[in-house]
C-alpha cells in the first residue's frame, strides 16, 4: 500500500511553524548569551581563582557534562519548585539550557586561557596592569580567538538542543510540530518540513557565527 505525500495540510499551518521558529531562535539566543557569561566566569574562576572557587566550578562542570540535558530540564522544571523555585516552562528551558551550555563553554574557554603564553601575562604584570585589565585584554581576547571555532560549534549544538524543551511544555518548533502531527496525522510530511527548517536555521547560524568571527578577529595570528 502506497501513501502519497500531502504537504498541503502541513503548509496551511505555516504561520504556527514560523511562531515556533521565533521561539526556537529566542531560546537559543538567550541561552547562548547567558551560557557564555557563565562559561566566561567559570573559565576565569578555574584558571585564576583560589581552590575554594575552582573546585566548586570543576564539580559543576563535571556534573552537567555527565548528565543528560533532559534530566537537567526535568530537575529545573519539576524538582526546584519543591524548594520554592518555580519557573514557567520557557524560563525553565532558558535556565536549564544556559546552565548546560555554561559547563561546556567553561571548559572550551579554559582551554583558550591555558593557550595564552605565561610570559605574555608576566609582561603585562611587569607593566603594572591591573588584574582586571590583564584578564580582559591580555588573556580573554586571545583565548576567545583561539577557541572561537569550537565555541561557535557548541552554539550550533545549543540551537539544535532547544528541540527537547517541548518535554516540559515549552513552545518551540519541535513542540509545535508534534502538535501538528496529532492534528493532521501527517507525521512524515511534518517532520520533513521541520528537518528542512532546522537545516536552514543551522546553516544561517553557521554563516552568522563565521561572520562574527571574521569581524571580531580581523588581525593576523
């Protein structure tokens, strides 16, 4: 028995899919922003902080990197309310995604920090630069430049990782697609359309991050 593909019942809901695209982009952008901040602070704390700072950061990194993102989502959305921290599904998704990315960004950026020559840091100290200026100008800038390809690849994974937040009823592209499957009974067509949309999103994001890299790091090695 052969079934003809019928994209019409799916494409008439294109407006809903576009809303899902917007929600997905919003989740990705906010979680990338907050996750990068967490990763930057974590990398600095692990590289330059005392043991009472670096050890908790190391424990956080190991905990997050060795547990599934879905479990982290469930913990934020279902467990934290038991101690009085209740979030909406979208806020919980951004919170969990940011914490998840922060752990990976910490290790990526820490690798970049460790690639900065010690002599370069010592030279900055001899010039009387403050610790803040040394970290900001002498350490972070070349560190980010060194690891930017790996960091941008992690951002792409973060964009695709938003597809699981429908598990806590957060509205995004995959969640809307699942609803359309139940309404139209056209699972094959729906997921083909969604796959194409994700492909376009990822390709667009890759071009954007590549452009940002060329803009920020124009100088020669």
